[in-house]
């Protein structure tokens, strides 16, 4: 019983801090871009960082 709760807690923690982002991205990639080569983990995080932090991010 406790090991199931512990595993669920770890799973939730991975979602909250973004550790599962690459796994979710690969699942998406395999469905929509199956013919293209998979980007590496490093390439994915580089692109994601650029997407989040490049450009103007303010209201005014």
C-alpha cells in the first residue's frame, strides 16, 4: 500500500517540476511526426527554454 502511494507521489512531483516533459513530448512526437527523427533530450530542453524565455513577456 505505501509503495503505491510513494510511487504516485513521485509521479506527481515529476509532473509538477517538469521532469516528465520530454516523455510527454516523445509521445506527442510519435503520434504527429512519426516520419521525422526524434529530437534528443538536450535539443528538446534547449528548444523549450528558448520558447519560454525569448520574446517580450509582459503586459505593457
